[in-house]
């Protein structure tokens, strides 16, 4: 299978006034984009920093940082949101197992894992999962992706109404609504803890950071001191 990127269009001229209007328009139209819903973290301090009061559905979001930390965090996030529906997880290796994700609360009965070594196949899988197959959430491990391809995936998420997560290693321009940097943080030895840094947010603030711990008994996140 071959994933054909759409042609690049000329970059628009930048103007502070135009950029401000774009941000205002994003705030006004975000409800139409996601149908007034968002994937909740259960942490008001973080949700209030996002224009959608959570992670926008019908949209693409990106995670960079430590792969194992991102995997654990997304499993916990999707595990505490069962109403999100079925989850498609696209990975280049066969080392990802449903039992490991279940330790963070993600029920294996909601989960489909696709292993695809070729990046084009993974991109095709996430686009199909978001636009045609009706998954509530799609997670894909992608080393590198260009701007045109992220526009294509953002359109697929908007069409299907689900939420897409890209785990990427590069930091090139993207059409995703948010980009997060996630690493493990010091914990008390009993609960996994992550350091979340919001690096990019369409229509919102950036360079915000939080330490978040996971309570596997309550299936919920808690803020902890840095």
C-alpha cells in the first residue's frame, strides 16, 4: 500500500493581526469542530488551559518524548474514558500487548492492535481508522510525518468524529491541534507519574507543564507537586 501525500500549498504570509484573528476564530468554531465534546483528563487545572476544556474530538493531537511514558499515559487516558469507544492502536513492532495496556485501565475488549512496519501502512491505517472504520480513538506510532500528511489525518479525524493521537519523534510543523512532550517523572514508587508539557495548542496558551500521577484503583489522574 502506498500513502500519497497531498501537494503542498504556498505558505501564507504571516501577520500578527491575521494570526490573532485565526486564534479567535479557532475559539469560536471549536465547538462546531468537535460537536461540543472533548476527551476529559479529569484534571480541571489542565482542562481549563485548553480551548475545548479537554482534548478536542474530531481532531489530531501529537505526543513527543519517551515512548514508554507516552504509551502508559495514553492507555490510562483512554482507559478512564470508556465512553470514547473502541481504540485502534497502530505500531511498527509486535512488542505492544493488550495485557500491558490493561494495567493502565485500557480494557482489551475495546482494543485493536495493528502491527505495520512500513510508515506508509501505518499512515494509511490511522486515516482509515479515523475516517471510515469509526474508531473512537486511534493511536499511531510515527517517527516522522510531514505537514501535508498531518492535514490529511486532521481531515480524517474531523470527518469521522474520533480523536487521533500521533506518537512522533520529530518536531516538524503540523496540522494537529495540540502537541505534548511527555516523560516519566519521579513517583512515590506506587503510582506511575508523568511530566506533561504543552508545547503547542491552537488557539490556546503553550509552555505550560504539570506533573500527573495515576491512581489505578480509582482509574483517575491526580496532580502532584513538581
